[in-house]
C-alpha cells in the first residue's frame, strides 16, 4: 500500500500545475515560439523581438526549458516539439488556448471553483456579474482569442466528424453556433454535393469560409439559436449543448427540430461522459463548463432525455477517433425518416 509520503511529490506537481499554465500562457502571449520558428535565438534577441525585460524573460525561459517546451544550448534557445505547438497557425496549435489564460476574468473564475461546488452556481457569473457570452461580446479582444481557440481545438475533431458520418442522403447543412465555421468547412470539403451555412451571433460568425474554394457552396447567417435557425437537412451542434443547462438545451433543440427539413437529422458533437478512453477529458471539460458558461458534460442517456424533451429521438452514437462522439437524433415518430 502506498503511504502518504510516497506520493506527496505527485500531489505537489499537481498542485503546482497552475504555474506551468501561467508560464505557458505568457510565452504564448509574447509569441516566443513564433520568434523561434526560424531558428535558435538568444534571450537578448528574444527580449528585443517581443518587447520584454531581458533578465525576467530569461527566468521565464529557464522554467519552460525545465518542462521541455524550449531547449537551451549554450544560450541558444530553440523550440522543442512542444514549443512548436505554441506557434501560431500550425495545425492543432495550442497558442490560442494558452492565450485565453491571459484573461484575468477567466483565470479568476477558476479560482472561484469552490463557490460553484458549494452552491452549484456558475463561478464566472457569480464573480463577474455577467455570463461568458455577454462578457465576450463586450471584450472584442478576448472574443477574438476565444474564437481562435475554438477553431484550433475543433480542427482535428471537424475532420474526424466529416470522415465518421455519412452525409450522402442530405443536401443542406447548418453549423449551429458554428463560430468561425471550422466544422462546416471540413464537412463541405468532404461532401461536394452539400451546401452549408454557418450560424452564430453577429460579433462571432465567420465572414468567409476558411477554405476559399468552398465559397460557392458556403454562406453565413447571424442570429440567436434560442429564437431561430435557418432551415436545413442536417444541423451540426458541436460544443453547443455542453455550454447550457438542461432547460436551455431543450430550447435550442426545439428550435432546430422546428426548422429541420423532413427526413433530416440533428448531430450533436460532444465529449460524452463514460466513453472509454476519454474519461479525464470529459470530466475536466465538465468542470470547465461548470466554472465558465454554466453548462455540463452528459452521458448518452442524459442526451437521450434532452432529445426526448424536445420531441426528438436519439438514433445512434457514432464514435470518432477523437475525444468527441456524434449523437444523431431525428424527429420522434416512426414515419419521419421514411
Ligand atoms: C463553445 S463555442 C463552439 C463553436 C464551434 N461550434 C466549435 O465547436 O468550434 C459555442 C458557440 O456558440 C455560440 N453562441 C452562444 N450563444 C449563442 C446564441 N444565443 N445564438 C447563436 N450562437 C450562440 C458562441 O458564439 C460560440 O461560437
């Protein structure tokens, strides 16, 4: 049996994890990995390039060398493979995620987790008096970083969704709360017969497709998914329902159900609690939903109940090679898919 002192080092590492997050977020904000993209630099060169205090930057770099993000060979600092992942624009970049941590409102909300656990309230709203969506609307810089982060985080999942689901029976698709449209982009690229619309709030929605060649089959629409969505054969809702409590999810699903074309399907793409191999991802994301937007991650049965409350039925769960699954729902009733 492991005694209390034997694993105290592991616990200490866990407890001190916030320091790594903080150091990474500053490196990302300064753009150190971008500066190192063309080759090694000295700390003095880096400090000049990013506008930092040389001696203090050396202390930050020293920490990030110890965790394997940068290498230091006799004063020549370079990206390791981890450091490469903090570069802008590389597939799967973690720089936007790291930059979101620079927002003091978000950082403080996680410091308020105890309040959520004691009361069940959303930490962000309890602390700042405003929900995350209104906050982002009022803070364009944070809004832009959040949207970049969603695009970066959804990039791999978007491709996996496009590969895992058969869209051949449909003509029109709407990416509900689609932000910059990364999921729609992947689905349209894999399905030449589809036309699609990305739908989101006016201050968020993409103005042009990520892949320029998709423009003839691509459109954008601004609005509120609690009030309306454009009609479609398929709705994609990726990382939408987990942002909201049950009653609000049912409202969104009802709005989609009302506008769904006959024979259509609603695809909810989420990290489903209890999916083997992804337990930690889903559990941490669940806490993040508690702290920030006031939503939650759910089990397959809990999604089935949401669909049923909105007059829909869960038809199947399609796994992807990522941490997310596709929950397919159609209008309840035996004749709709005929
Ligand atoms: C977690 S992000 C998911 C973005 C995208 N689906 C993805 O996975 O990359 C949630 C999205 O819902 C949008 N959203 C929030 N409230 C909305 C509303 N009332 N109407 C339309 N979109 C909304 C946000 O602007 C944001 O883009």
